[in-house]
C-alpha cells in the first residue's frame, strides 16, 4: 500500500513539474513558425503563473508548467502576440493542449506611441444575446469610430452564463483593436472543485486570468482578486502563486518603469491582503488601479506614507448600468442607470508613464455630457412628479471626486460654490417615481430597484431667495487641477 501511495505521489509530481522549453522570436513572415532566418528575442519574460523567467541571448526559455495554469509571455513594448478573429491577444498556451514539450512564442511588431489611449469597460455583465446587442450599440459602434489603442473590460463579462463569452468577444473584437480581459466574480467556474480551475472557462476564451504586459511607455498588471468560497460565495484575495508572480514582475521592472497600472475586478479597498500588495508596490513612484464590480463609480486613494504619493484608483462603473434594468429607449436599450445615478458608459485613460488623464464617456451621448443637473420643475400635466421638487439645484458630476470644486452661475453672472452632498441622486429618484406611477407596467422589462445608494460625486446649492421669478440659464463648472479635470454643463431653471 505504501509503495502504491509513493507511486501516486511520484506520478503527480511528474505532472506538476512538466518542463517546457522554446524560443520567443520575431515572426517576420507571419506563419507562426520559428524559421531559420528569423530573429530570436532575448530578455522577454515568460511565466507559469508563479515563476517568471527571462529568455536568453538566443530567445530561449525553460520553465516548469504548473497544473491548472497556462504558460504565457509578458508582452514587450513595441511588439504583440498574434490576435485571433476577436482581437483577443494569443500570448499563452495550455500545457494540456501541447503534445511536444517545446513551444515557441511568435511576436510581431506593433506600432505604439509613447502615450497610450485605453478604454476601460466596467461590468458589461451580459446574460442573454439581447445584452450583447446592447454592448454592440453602446460600446462597439462608438469605439470603432473613436478607437483606443486597446480595450480592457474589467470583469463581470457575463452574468454567470459563461457560454456568452464567445458572442461577447465577437462584438468587442469588431472595434479592431487588441482586447485584454479581466476576470470578475460572475465569470468564475463555481462548479469546479479545485481552486486552480476557478477560471477554466475564462482561460479557454481569453487566456490567463492574471498577467502583465507593456504598451508604449506603460506597464500593466492584470490581477484576479476573486477567491471562490462554498455555495457560490467569494471574497477578494490575491492568492500565493499570484503574489509570487507579482513580486517577480515588479522585481524585473522596478528600474525600467517609475509607474505601474493595475487592473482588477473587485475594488482594491475590498482586497483582504491589500496591505501586502501596497508594500510590494513600493519601488514605483506612481501607481494607478482600474476596477469595477460596484455598479457605481468613484475615486479611491490609498496612503503609502509621507514619502510616496498615494495610490489612485478609479472604480469604473458599469457599461450595463444597473444590470440592464429599467425601461428601454427608442433603440431598445434599457436606461439602467448605475446605482449612484451615473449613466451607462466607459472610461478613457491617456497614459505616458506617470502622466495620466481621464475622461468618462456616457454611451450614446456627446463627449460634452459630463454631468446631470437637477432643478425643480412644476408640471401642470404630469403632476405626479411634482412631489420630487425641493428648493435645491443638484449636479451629479460623473467623473469627479470629493475634492473637485463645483460652481454655478445664473444667467452668466457671478459664480457661487456648490456644496458636496453625499446622498441619493435625484435623477434616479425620478426614474423610480415614474416606475412607481405604473408608467412601465405594460412593458416587458426588468424593473429598477428602489434607489438607496448614495453617490460620491453629487453637489447642490439652495436656490437663492433673492432670485426673482423667471427663466434662467444656469451654468455649472467642475474643476480638479490635481486630476487635470475640467467639465461644464448647463440647464434651464424656471423659478
């Protein structure tokens, strides 16, 4: 019996320590094969999801495969792996699918300007093909005209329907730029027993669920911070193998880059071992994080002591708003505002090392649509909404943080400061009131829940008693110099 157990252990160890060798090379003739006349590429990083090795002078690498993990390269600046028809980057292989113990990674030259334009997509969360149609209208059709360098969907690609990965990737791939995917809690294989299999469906469609890549003058680190628990529950943790991977990536890049960009699904403040990660990130002068998950959007700042600038995180909201809920517009798209009153949309980041700027784009609206302004309106016909009136003007500034200065003017006269106000968005209250009044009862829709989430980017001002009755054009401006942020909006007020 002891001999049998020993044999089983040895067999398992052989499986786990399966060694792969190969070459990373510049595929000049685009055939995916390392031909004799093609140049090997030294100093390229290769990983098994835990260890990271560097290719030698002849582009060669040697690495042990880990059961359940893919083997992948870290994309270097100015080059890229082959893209499939959906423009998903093929920078990896599954050891289970390779009959030989040798695998060569082809790379191709990629035109990359020093300043990168990235589109961050918070939870698209498609469940049925109708939702994929919405993504096509709200994201693909817009980005195909206003192209980023690449797209990063920030997890919760699906709503537990993992078969929807394929049609979603087809629609996003039509933009015509590389897509680097992030995994979310609704993208997990909760039916799998082994921890390493939590991301098996994601891996089959998009590659490893955590990885790194360089683009232009920027370093990106994509993390899987979803830790599955029994009964379909989860928490946010970075596992040990992933921590080893992160340490290696940072050790090998800390003298090359001053800044690093992280992408993950669950916001960083919910990660149970975030302090360990903050400590690991010390070599970088500047750290930025993009995340999703909450179906709201806001900024977080994490202190790194007096000698280093804080880590800046943007929780990037949700393309689906509040899970594609609510009445549909003329194009058949649910209003589905986020739970903080932000309209559905996505973010652009313009990055060159530690120099960054951001822009929030409301889907289906002009670039100038950067806030919702709420004023009281006394209606003579639609009187059911008059109960919402109060003597305040509100501005929900979608991309602002609490340090933003927001001011208002009446008929282009003096500017007055508006007060930061942590409360439920009044526009969201209006949509819910319309639903309560039964206006949507005949429609086949998923109804919106009662608004209770307070927004972190709302300002208000009491309408001055000294303002004479009449019509006014109110202008509102919001500015935050530290974020290079300045937006304006206007609305008509009847007093």
